[in-house]
C-alpha cells in the first residue's frame, strides 16, 4: 500500500473525529441528568461509594446519594457563600472525608464524587 498525503490526511481526520467523540462521551457522562437550579444542590455518587454533603453553618447534612445515583437537595436561596463538606460511605458503612467546597445556595450547583475510598475526589459548585 502506498502512503500518500491524502491518505495521511484522511487517517488524521478520522482520528480527530474519534478523539472528539470520546471526549464528548466522557464529559457528557460526568454531568448529572440535569443541572441544579437556584436553591438546589444535585449530589451524584459516580465512584464506588455513596456520598452526602454536610452544611457546617447550619449543623445539617443532605440525604445520601447512593453509589451510581443522584439526589437533589433544597439548599435555600441565601446569597452568602457557605462551606460544604463532602463525605463518602463505603458498602461496609465506613465513612471518610472526600473534600471541602463552597456553595452559594442562591446559585445552586452540583457535587459529583468519583473514585474509591483510597483515591477519591469531587467536583464542587463554582461560586
């Protein structure tokens, strides 16, 4: 088979298309089914653990988002930026700190957890 300039261009274009589709698929799967609106916090547990969010300023916590699932929590309409604490729970009922973040309830947002007990991280709302 003879390699020509046109065949190299076609292969490069095909690889670029595959890379673009793969990136879109990965990024698309990282987002919750719907974006949280004003006054709502969507919590999704995409790691191998369940998770929930603590609200230290209110001495309260959300319900638990089960592993592989999402929940929505009403967080009110305050315009004040608040600290949130994200906690993971293993299938053996072991609790562990995932990450701290910030939330402006009036803007709402998403918390998405990933990984495992020993290698965990989360996306938190932009304030």
